[in-house]
């Protein structure tokens, strides 16, 4: 019998991912660290946001930025961090949450070297869609995550306060990391 998957967010991690979607005018993506214990997945620490070129209709997972980050982790002696970054998250701005064909291709690419990934899509409407993807020993259909909780008891009011406290920081990160592309000039679909 399959165990129920349990997703637990550190509140600041959850808030930062939501804020990235809220403060960015285009799609944005990143990674987050996950600690897995049985069927429990705890998402924690600062989200990892690479430099990226994005437009209103897409964000592309930058393999070069990811490899450079991995190289830095190895050089710094923190290579174990690579294995922990197992949540790929991105926004769909105002569009519905769910995986596009491009997202499916990205997840297939990511699954080549790992046995599982969590994937999350959020938007400016505070909507979220998450799946657990298992790749090894064999590829399984994604498990849709319909509920998640936090590492500590936190009220809606406390979440709103955390959103307000961290907004300026996330605005600076987005300004530094996101290069906004003209969707017409960059239409490669």
C-alpha cells in the first residue's frame, strides 16, 4: 500500500516563493532544499534563484546556471547541497497553475540524474499546484499534492506579516536575477 505523501514548508521558504511570483512581472523559477524522510518532505531554507531570462509566458530552467551553481558548491566544499535542492518551483504570473508541455520537458530533463523531484507552480492569485515526480527505479505518474503544512504553527496574520517583512528583500533579488525578455522577439515556440 502506498504511503500518503506529506509536504511540510518552512514558512519563510513558502513566503519567499509566493513573493517571487508576486513581485516579478514575468515568470520566474528557482529551486528549494528538501529533506526527505520516508514519505515526508520538508521544504526549507532560502529559495535558490539563478540569474535567468524570462518573459510573461515562460521561464526556462537554465542548465548552465545550474551547472555553475553545482560547480560552486563543489569548490566551496558544500556539494551535499546539490542533492538537497529537489524542489523546482516557478510561476505562471496570472495564468492557471499546472504543468505546460515545456514544464513537462523540464521535469523529464531534471529526472535524468535523480530518483525524485518535487515541482511547484504558483501564480499572483496565490494559487499553487504541486507534484511529486518519481523517476527511479522506474518513472511513475506524478503524485498531486493537495495539502501541505508548515514546520511550525503559523496563523494567516503571521503569514501576511512575513510576506510584508520579506517583500523588499525579494524585490531586490528579482531585480538582480531576472532579465525580462520581450515575448514577441523571443517567441521560439
